[in-house]
């Protein structure tokens, strides 16, 4: 038996005709940067969220970086990011010249802890990057209130949270000053290569971000400012328009399988299951369990043909890239514990119910 962590081949097979047609159409038109497919995808994505502006980009990391640049975040500024999460949500801060300030996460939901956040704010704090980790919405109401009171920008990292809703029923990506999305192939909405986008309610920011992603120009040679090259390929845009039609169904299937895991793994005292904030919806980009016997369980599952991953094996303050900040483990107790205890189980729309049962049975067997 082999249950891979993800199988993108199965996904392609399930929509092959539509994807192949979209590829043919882009090649027939022979326009590979910009053009109608990019405009169309931006409109479709913005409409799906009820947002006025969608700016497509080369990837999710660039989306975050472009947001920081558009907000004029620069040397001397501080930006707060979760200590538990992935590199892109933090590295863009230094890349913009500012200083990353890490904040510990909530032990139940693994998103920014608003109480800790309060303590991290200084006179230099310009923005907070709230990451909707694993597809669970960060507590946007509390975080936004703190940001508004202190005059700080709220930026949402929605790379794992396509169509996640927070506990007030709002779509993740519609609450902050701007939100970054990634369409990395394994994300809930994934391209066949790198791609990303930004949502914002603000027209001036939207125009600036359109310039930043294209050498400072909206049209050829109109360089009003310095920018970069981070455009979404025409081909990826055309493919994403096809895949967008399957996003709701894909998320629904993930939710069904997540519920099945939850049922079949219930009453196991050694395992903490993902929890959903009441009223919210989880997009289940990642189904993450927390257990003290993480490494042993991971090995046991591997021996039985089940591939699992660890998101993430080191809290950001403890990675070599941030060693120079000399951050103490005791400042981030939840992050420090989670890095040793989190385990991501296979979960994707093409996974079969029998496979979920099989993984769950192996886990119960391990703990019995
Ligand atoms: C994937 C991811 C990113 C980066 O997206 P890329 O498209 O790979 O650059 C940023 N933040 C989070 C939380 C992610 O999961």
C-alpha cells in the first residue's frame, strides 16, 4: 500500500480535457505575458471575493513583498509575523528593508495570539501579517481592532486559505488593507507552476501594486516608480480560470474527508485534532494533528506506506536564517512545542475515503 501526501497527477486527469483546451488556446493566441486570460482571471477572482481589485503576480511571496512596498514599509520599520509558520511570511519583511518581529501563536488554532500581539507592538510597528495557517482563519476581528487602534496596517496571508471564512463569516482576504494569495501547485487553488495574486479594497494601492509588479509601469515605458518583474504568466492565468471552477467542490471534498479523519480519530487522548473556530470555515489546505509522539508516529506511518509531512519543523525564530536575532525559545513556548508535535496527514480532493480510513486505522493501531 502507498498513500502519497498529495497526487497532482490525479487532479490533472480529472480535468484533463478542459486543461488541455486552455493550453491549446493560449498557444494558438501566442501571447504569453498579459492579455485577455490574465484580465479574465483577475476579474473572476475579484468577483468571487466581492472585491474591487485583484492584482495577479508571479507567486505568493512576491504578492506579500509587493504589498509591503506599496505600503511604503522600509528600513527602520517593524512588521509583526507569526513565529510558527513558513519562511515567505517573514522573509519579505527583511527583503523590504524592515525588521521582522515574531509573535507566538494560539495553542488551539495555531494562528496569531492577539494577547501576545499587543505586547509586540512598538512605536516602529507599521504592519501585522496575519497568516491563515493550514486554512484556519486568524482571529481577524481581534487583530483588526488592535491594528486600527494603533494605526497599523493589517495584511492577510491567504496562501493556505482560499475561500476560508472567519468566525464572522467574512472571506479571508477581504478584511485587511491587502491580502496575498499563492497559487503554488499544491495549494487549494494551484497553478501548473508559480503564480499568485493580491486582493485590496483600495484603488490607489491597487494601481501602485500593478506598477510594482511590472517595472513601475502600467503601460509600456511609463515608469512612474521603480518596480520589479512579477507578473502572472498568461498560461497560468488560463489554467487557473479552469481550476477556479473546481475550487468550491474541492474545498467541500476536503471538508468531508477532514470530518472523516476527525470522527475516526476521535477519543484518542494522544492526538489533538484541528479545531474550527465556531462560525468559521476551514479550507483544510493542511490537516494537521498534534501529538507528543510525532516522530515515532511519522516513522510508523511511513513503514506502512503513508506519506506525511511536517509543517513546519522549526519555528521561524529558531531557523538558521534568523539566528542573528538571538531570540529565546521561552519567548515562543507554543511555537517551540508545536515544531516537535505537528504532523500533516494526506488530504486532497482526490484522496479516497478508504484511504482516510486506512490512515486513521494505522494511527489508532499505533497508539493502542
Ligand atoms: C505557499 C505560501 C506562501 C508563498 O507562496 P509562493 O507562491 O510559494 O511564493 C506564503 N505564505 C504561506 C502561508 C504559504 O503557505
